[in-house]
């Protein structure tokens, strides 16, 4: 299967999915979301694939967010659809995959990029990685599950502070907060991720899948939170604030929220 925006590679049971738009810092446009959905379907269905890694092309970014250039044409229902489709087609499917899917975060993991990493079963990051949910800079909130998963991973107080301030944190702080499990050098990130997957592949695959399902069951009560997020994300698209925030980014100027 040839993709426009992804590179995929299967070796020794490990399927590596690389988001490949380095000139746009691997931002998640419509095509990336559709292709990621197909790649994750392949993880589910291909018996040769035992586990997967998601990473970004180039040295600068894992994923610098949803593609902001697609936002200004959306209204409230368009915003809701974007969030709902993304959650269903990609983020929830990654989280619920019966085969391990690990994020190897090689640079900026912002907005949808941080959300993508958080939907994976766990995360490794290299020392250049930077995490953040900067949506409030754009008059938006996370829409791909970030309000829920960041809270699950780092706790309510820190999650709310990070999302309210749009502060970026480095890999070591992310590790202290429990957002990433291991910090590596840039050169050893993929190798270290593969070593952990090789250990997991020596275990019962059925049991590994059941670990994922059981841990996910702990968070089932939060499903209303995800639905609330979709609605609230969509509502942002009805505000002048979002038009100013997104417009300012596209025009390469500082947003003025008045
Ligand atoms: N959507 C669309 N394009 C994006 C993008 C995004 N989320 N993030 C980066 N890009 C594009 C830039 O517009 C630029 O394109 P251009 O070369 O055609 O002008 C290119 O990627 C390189 O980014 P640039 O901003 O020049 O790099 P930088 O090193 O100066 O800054 C960041 C890096 C990550 C700090 C900055 O790109 C940024 O703030 N990105 C947006 C992050 C964000 O708000 N994400 C959440 C979206 S909901």
C-alpha cells in the first residue's frame, strides 16, 4: 500500500509508520488522518504485524499539530466533524489496538501531535522532543482527545495548567510528569523503542492485547468527556477568537484577542 503522506516499513514483526511532511513539521492534514486510519487498520488486520511504532520524518518534529491551514473554512459543525472523525478514525483506534502501538517522539509534539503520542500505548522521546497543547493560542481547545488523555496521564491540575498556558515542556519534564516513559538520544530513539517491542513480542500476544483492553476499561467512564470535547471543539469554530488566532498564525503575526 503506497501512501502520500506516510512512510511504512515492516521488519521482524514491527511496523514503523513515519508521518512524512517534514516541510510542514508533519502537521496532520486530512490526507494524513485518512492514511493513518488505513495504516492502523493494517496493524489490526495483517498477521505479519505484531506491533507498531509511530514517528515523524526529519529531525525537527514528531507532529506539530493538526494542519492549521484547514481551519478557517470550518464552521461549528465542521469543527465537530473534524474532531469526531479524527477521534474515531485514528486516535481511539490506536488506543484500542490489540497490538502495541508505541510513539517514538523525535521533536515537536504539539496539539494533535501530542494527542497522537498520547493515544499510543506509551511514549519514548528523544532529548530534542517538546510537548505541548497550544490550542488556546488559536482560540481553540484540543479536539483529538487531548483534554481527556493529558488529564489521565499527568493529572488534572498539571493538565489544565498546560492547556491553559499553552506552555511547551521538554522531554525530561515530560518524563517527570509521566507523559513519556524513556528519554533517549536522537540517534538511539528508534533502536530503544524496538528493543522494548522485542521484549513485548516474546510475551503472549493475546495477553498483551488483554492488558491494553483492561487498562483502557479503567477509563471507560470518561467517554462523555470525549463527546463533550467534540462539542466544545466544534463550538470554537463559531468564535471570532478562533478566526483571529488561526488568521494570525497563517499571517505569521501575534494574535490579538483584545
Ligand atoms: N499546521 C500547518 N502548518 C504548520 C503547522 C501546523 N500545525 N506547524 C508548522 N507548520 C508549518 C509552518 O507554517 C511553516 O510552513 P511554511 O514554511 O510554508 O511557512 C513550516 O511548517 C515550518 O514551521 P515554522 O513555524 O516556520 O517553524 P519554526 O521552527 O519557526 O516553529 C513551531 C516551529 C512548532 C513552534 C511552529 O511551527 C508552531 O507554532 N506551529 C504550530 C503549533 C500549533 O499551534 N499546533 C497546534 C495546532 S491545533
